C-alpha cells in the first residue's frame, strides 16, 4: 500500500524537477524547520550565527531502509547539519516535496527521533541519524507493564505492546490475530518488544514497519500496486527468482524436530523453495494444529530479486509489490525491499532493490509422518521458567525408549532419566533377549500370555541378564 500522491507528482518525478524537503522539529513550542540549503548558503553561514539564532541548516538528507520478509523494518534518515545541538535528541517530521503546477506537493514520510550523532565535536558540520517509531519497541518486554492475562490473543498482545511503546496500531485486522499466546514466554528471556514483534510477524505471516507513524503488519500482496519502466529506472539488473514457495517448515532449532507442509507437485516442477520458522514460542506448542492453514497463506509466494537506480520514487513503502520493466519491455514481479535515497538541492540519487529471502533447506531433516513413528525429539524451552526440557522417544517394533533431560538455563543442575519399555510377541518355545539394556537396572520385568493356562507363565529358575552373543560368536 503505497503513499497516496497525484499522477502529476509521479509524472514530475520523471523530469528535471524542483524538489524540497521539510524537516520540522516537533518538540518546540513553535514548530521550527531545518532549512535545506544549497552549498553556497550552507558553507557561508557560520555556526556562530546559527547558535545565536538557535537554528540549524542541512546540506543533505539520506533516507534508507532494508526490509526482509517476516521481520521488522526500521527506517532511518541521516542529516548533514550545522549547529547539531538544535536537533540532537529531538523528534523531527520529514516531508519530501516536488513542485507540481506552481506549488509544492509533499509526501509525509513520518517522524524520526535523532538518536545518534557523529562523534567529532571539532567539525562545523556533523551527520546525525534519526530512526522512525520502530525505535520505541526497542525496550525490554515486561509483563509488569503489560499486565496481560494469559492466554491472550496475538491481536491483544500487539495492541497492548503498542500502548506501552507509545505507537498506535495501524490495524489489528491481520492473519492469525485471534491465535492464542498461551503464557508469558518473554519476560524472563530479557528480550525487547521488537524481538517479540518479530515472533509475531512469523506467526501472522506479515512484515512489520511504521506507516503514518503507526505500527503496520503488512501481508505481501500478489497484485502490483505500481509499474516502473526505464523512464523511472536505470541500471536495472534482474537477478534470481525466489519461489514459488512450496514448503513450510516449523522447527525447533538445533534439535531436529521439524514438521512440514509441502506441495509435492510444485516441488517436482520448480524445485524445493521453503520458508522455515524456528523456536517461535507463539506457534511452537501448536504447530500441528496451525501449519496447514499457515502454508495455504504463503503457498506460491514469489518475487524477483533485483537492483537498480531510480530517479526519486518516494511514494513507495516497504513490501510494495512492483511490476518492473526492462528495456525490452519484459516484466518482472518484485517487491520494494531496499532503498538508499540521497536528497539535496542538486542531484537526487537513489539505489533500490530486493534481496532473496535467506535460503533454508530442511528437506533432509524433516520428520515425516512415517519417521515420527520411529523417532520423536522435542525441545521444550520453558524459558519463562528458566528450564529446558529435552524429550527423546524412540519406538521400534519391539520396544519404546524414553529419555528425558531437564536442565536449567544456566546449566547449574541437570536431571537425566531413562526408561525402556520392551515388548515382543512370541509363540511356542523360544528364547527372549533384552536388547540394548547395557548396564541399566531392570526395574520391572513382566511376562504375559494372551490365553488362560492351567499353570501361569514364569521365568525359569536362575534367570539373570547376560550378554547376547552375535551369531558369529556362538559355538557350533
């Protein structure tokens, strides 16, 4: 969903244009603007005069972001400025404008908090960096602030997080907004609200960024919202294609307990292209119930990676789907995922692009339904309780073996327990061997028959464990 601009604005973008920016300091009693000055004015205005007048001037603004699917995006601006004290630790609204029909039409790109200042006080000009309101989420997640009753829905969690972080939600109508978060998995991990938000983007199959100063959870559209040809783009290089997505894997990190949904027909035709989410507590304990529907939401997702330079397409937002056209008028569907835009009173240089989603390939690791009959491994990271529990359950035709390891997060103590249930059906007179018993203690040994006999079955006198000889070790 791009920023709404007039068609005249888009047409003017293609031509030699007169541009302007507005940098407005929001925290002053009277709104104060930072002038974007040309080189002549900028270099001939002493810092002393600016300090006396309590104002700042800027030479250049760089607007940039780098987005990745199913993660959070934070946009930033870098301003080359004189009299840095005026802007340091201030919220600044950033607008970009073009002269259209004898007046400027502006795009509001949001508010940015000036947090970082170049460390060189001897310079007359410094570069300051401001970040959008995603910065507000970079504080420790605390249940004591949220005061939530668990379980709670993902939508309610997002709403409450936004309230604590001082950012309104753009909308609470997104996929899986009613999915329940069973308990507070996050406080004791000492992670930030932004970290939790990233887990939410995976569970909701969205990408989170700030739109109109509000938190927006964006679902990737299949339909292009704009078309960019060579009149907008130069040096366009179309790279590899990502997708179509034909497998979804929900895993548990280094413990290879993965479940998957896949489209075998698409894999056969296109090769395997998977998306994998690991160790996400929001979905980890209900994977089997939700994976099929999640896969339906993203099955077939595809886009081309590319890089290029444009002439100032400022109305696009992260994750907007684009139709790119090369000089031969070939069309490629892609996404607006990366921008680095330099704005001054002269040349306007933009670099844009989209990178491939980080590749994963879990095909050889996935536990299929058939394999799960023989091996189940679970890591239940009860991080909110400070415990990690590993359960390994191996089932064969004759026995079931369960190993449980309970360890605190500091590794201070560890409890290990093992149990083997051995079962075998036999007929007539035969010998029964306890396989893989090793030096373990036999706590209980039962022999049962499936019929009623005049005399009960019982072990012979003097029965005791012994090492089973392999066939080539036995006598004749």
